[in-house]
C-alpha cells in the first residue's frame, strides 16, 4: 500500500542531461552534475545505446530515479540535434519518421552506406538537410540490437 501511495505522490518532471550507461544501469547526468537513475521500462534496451548522448526525459520522479514516459535525443554527441526513427525502405528511398518532429525524412541514398543493414530498427541519424525533407547522412547510430 505504501508503494502505491509513493507512486501516486511522485512528481512529474522533465529533465535534460547526458546519459551514462554502466551495464544495465542508465544514469542521466544533469548540467549541474546531479545524477538521476533512468528506469526506461520497454525502452530499456534502447536506452542502453544512449551512452554519451544528450537527452530530454519526462516521467515520474521517485527519489533519485525517473520512470521514463517520453524521451528525445537532443544532442547526438557532436552538439547537433539528430533525427531519430525507424529506418525503412519505401520504393527506392531510405526513410525515417523523425520522433521529434513527426516528419518523414528521406535519406540521401549515396550517404546511407552501412546504415542500410539496420532496416526496421530504431536509428539515430546526424546530417544536414539538402532539400525538401531530404537529409544527407553524416553519422548514425543503431539504437537497437
């Protein structure tokens, strides 16, 4: 009963910081150095790939832990905001539906390279826009095994 009371009283928060992964332990290090343990539930496997990335998380705070309800990668490790989505093939195009904007993005074919072997997986893509909803891939990271 006490556990239910704690959950009901837990504060809803939104925090930003850098993710550190140590085995199965995922920690958000806030800009002031404070640490919050992230409990990602169904996204735990995805979060294990976030080491060194800047993120914004929202969820329920319970002590020094956050039960993550939503997340956005804000810094892909190079200072830029990356695109994150499931990589898919649509006709002759490689595409992702960006989580942050909800936009469908076409990845420039000649810049996809080894990323193509992660079709169907959640990926993070850093690059620059070269046309209407077209992104030239500069760097990428698979966020699933």
